[in-house]
C-alpha cells in the first residue's frame, strides 16, 4: 500500500476547475504554543500556489484555546498549565479534556479517567476546569468557520489532537454540512487513518503520508467537483 494516499479519492476529471476554493487550515490544541505548526506552514503555501484555490486562512486554535481558558478562569489557568498537558500527552489528559465536545458532557470528577488518574497521584484540578470549557470553545469556533464561507476545512492531528480535531469536524458538519472536512497528521498514518475515516462519518477525507503531495491533489479534484457532491 502506498505511504502517500488519501482514502477513497478517485482520479481527477480531465477538465478545468468548475470553482475556486476557500480553504481554512486549523491547528487545534494541544499543539505547542511557542512554535508554528509544521503541517500548516507546509500546506498553506502549497495550497495558495494552486490556481484552483482562491484563499487559504490559517487558524491557530491552540493559541486561541489557551487565551480562552486564561480569560474564562480569570487568569487562574495559564500557559504553564497548557504546557503540562502537552508534556503529558502519553496519559491522554488532553484528549479527555475535549471528550465532552465530541461525545457529550459528563461530570468529570468521579469519571473513569478522573478516578484512574487521580488515583495514580495526578493533579487534575486545572484539567477539570478546561474539561468544562471545551465544548463551548469548539461550538464557537465551529460557528465561526461555518460562517466563513469555506469550501474545505482541514485539521491536523498529532499526539493529543485527535479529540479536539474530531470534535471540531463534527460540530462544523452539524452547522455547515456542505463544507468538506479533512484530517491529516501523524495520528492518521497507516491503519489509524483507515479507522478514523471508517468510524467518524463527519470526516470526508483522511490524508495519510506526505501531505504536500496529497493535499494539493485533493484540492484540484474538489475544484473539479460540483459543490455538495458526495465525498468519495
């Protein structure tokens, strides 16, 4: 199986574009706050170079999330707390924080994850507050993107970005079903990408492998496809 592919994508028709695309590329938590996203930094200029693309906006939702939490907690939770979540990706606290935005809210204190983590000595006080804020943040961001007139919204997923990106894709599809949703990144490699595409119907496409080759090909195909056509 080729390492570079996007799932279910047919060959592009041999004709010119029927439309030009407006694209948003979103970097969700828990990407680091002190450096740009390599994925967005690579894919945005590649997309802008295409005649089929009218505009590409980049959205650093990880930074906006950190600001949102800081503001909503009156400064009690800051960048240091964010950094602890990033550094502890191997215990998936960041995924748990955004789980209510995807699957629905449950009282975090006493939940299975909370009980197991605190039983092992973890301090989840800041994480609990973030858990309570994640759904509102995702809803607001999805509303903004739905109103932005985008044809395609792409989300990257590495380490603890699965749950935040999936939550955004679902909320966006609920508000704007015609927007094409795409997810890529290290969490989409090999069978992981197949599983994501199979289990989450609100993901139209999952990109695997080298995105700078695959993503422009996807954009060229979509520009030759009538809006609202069913995804491959």
